[in-house]
C-alpha cells in the first residue's frame, strides 16, 4: 500500500472556506477513486488552523490517478491561496 500524509497550515481567515472543500475532496476521493482505500481528514485543538491528511492508496499509480482527477484539480485550484504551508510525505505501508 502507498501512504500519503499531508499537513496543511491554513490562513486563519480562510479556515471556514477551506474545510468544506477539503471534506468534499476527501469524500470524492473515497467514493470515486477505486484505488483510494482511506482518506482521513484530521485536526487538533492545539493547532487550530492545521489539517492533517492520512491517505491510503493501492499503489503509486492510484495516487497519480487521484492527482489527475477533476475533483482534486478543482480542490487544488480553489484552495491554493488559502494554504500558508504544505508538508507532504509518502510512505510504504508494511503492516497488513
């Protein structure tokens, strides 16, 4: 399995606009992409404008299909100016 983690820092004034777009992107990914197995959107009270994603795909090709999807491209364009920082990690899952 191919794992992607993303930590977004969102401009505070953009938080209420960003979150629904993020949740819609996650839903579309889980429902419309056969290779997407999990797409968690997480927050932490101590970091009020940070969103952490945990995404699980069959393989790198499935993640590339996610990046090419219309819903992801729409999300990326709509949120580009809202994001102050983005840290992306990719991993190979070794546990079943």
